C-alpha cells in the first residue's frame, strides 16, 4: 500500500501547493472519520413530543496516529534524521500560523482511497528514545483534522434555498420580525410561529444582535 501523504495549500480551492508533500513512512494502522448532523428541537408549546428539525451539517473530521522512527530501522530514513526534526517539519507545514492566510494552512491528506481536505485541529506528540544531543529518535504522533469546503462547493453540496432548511439569522438595526419572515418565507404573517419557536415574549422591538432560528414553515401552516 502507498504511504500516507500530507500536502499543505495556501488557498481554500486547494490549487496552490505550499512546500513539498510530507510522506509518512510508517502508515497509520487505523484512520477514523466522523460526520455529524445537528438538529434543533421543535419548541412549540403544548406538543407531547419534540420533533427534530434539521439545522446544518457539521464539518467532517479525520484522525489517525502514526509513528516516526529514525533509529535506522525504517527504510527511507537517513542517519542524520531525527524524530524531533520530522515533527517540526509537519508542524511548520500544517499546524503553525500562516501569516498570509491569517490562519493555519489548508491541508489535503491522501491515503489509499481516502482523500480529505481540511485543516489541522489537534496534534499530540509522544517523544521517546533520545540520542546524545537530546533529539528524539522516535515519536508517536496523533493528528486530528476538521474538514473545509469552499463556500461555492458547500452551496453545491448543501443547497440552502430549500424550504426544508432551518436558517439562523442575526437581527440587525431596523429589522422587524415581519420583515425577516417575509424575506425568509415570502410571508410576513408567520411572525407568531417564529416568535413561539424562539421562545420570544413578543415579536416587536427585538434587540439588534439577537440570533433567531427560522424553522421550515410554509404559508399554508
């Protein structure tokens, strides 16, 4: 099987490579992926049960552990290599702050049939077996990544103009609930339902900055 490859990018379209690719010589035994959908509970008063209302997809995530061994036992390493230097190479590529992006670099991970695009979320290192200079020759590395999708790709995968999508809207100065209902549903008469769903005592004089969830509603309701 081919080695796991990590490649940093300087743009969210994953077109401009940043630095060379990092090859993990000792592949991870397991790769864990995760997906999550968030739901909001229907808060309508008087209901016996609660309905789950779709809110959004969370970013996918990927995690794996691997070992860096620079004792000379692994083919492809040099006598001068150290695990300390290899870890720093990975950190510089995917973890450290990118002053041009004002955030860590974007990362693409390829391992067999797995291809993941995102950014590093967490990195743990356990060093062992040190040489006379104090550099580690072996390290166990755990990495977690959170998926990233450019806004145009996200719109294609998860179109948000569906009437079955919930929307979270922040109230601005001059906004009224009737105005927001009309912009969201095309019907300003749904103010009472939206106010009830958000546990509002009324629907007038809502302070700017208030976040309101607009659930799937239709004019016929």
